[in-house]
C-alpha cells in the first residue's frame, strides 16, 4: 500500500450520515466518535466488553519483544518469572500473527523454552498452570495459544514491568 493511500468510509445511521477520509487511524478514530454519538449506549458497551487494542499492546511491547520471521524474541525482560516471560512470548506470537508477520500465533513448549531462555522442564512445569489459570490453551497440535484473559493479564505484566523500570535509578 502506498504511503499516500487514503481510506474513505461513508456511514448512514438513523438519519445521520457521515463520510470520513484519511489514513486508517484517523478514519477509525472519527468513525468511533461518530458511532458513540449516534449510539450513546455503545460507549457503555465498549467499557463493558474487553477487546484487545492491538496497536496499543504493540506499542507497549516495544523494548520487551521483537518479532522476527522465526518468531518473537524477548529483550529486556529483566528478572520476570518464567510464567510471565512465557506470557510475553505467547503475546508476541499472537500479535505477530494478527499483524501478518508470523505464520502462526502459537508456540510449542520447545519454542517457548528457546524464546524465554528457560529450561524445557521449567516450561513444561509452568504450562499447565497457565492453562489452569485460563491464560493459555493447548491446541490440538500440542502448541500453546494465549487466551483473551491471558492477553489482559499480560498487559498488566507489561505495565508493572515498565513502572518498575521507571522507578529504578
């Protein structure tokens, strides 16, 4: 897509019409504002329903996770526990897949061990706990996928980690 490409959206709702044109982010923000104005209850629904904001999550992952064609690489995770770095790795795979940078959004236990730098035995001991807490699920292929709850909890891990880093001299 060229840098000059513009998105154009025309909306009609309950006698109201609007046309938005610009880059995708500008149009999305304007459309969201229009929908909140046209459907006041939509704002309540937005606050009630958790939908991961992939752009915001990606921005928060900068400096913690890098994506390569071989999968996510963890950088600057400090002394986070094995389960927390595993969640970061799974989130990196999820984001990479959703943005079309990775062919899959799952990781095997061997990949988790390699990515996190944790022993395979440690990874194998932590995975059932992540699954039982609802942070990850095992696929039929024997790989692991972060769940929506896992995404939400990993967002908290990221926020806490960044806050701790800021408070250090």
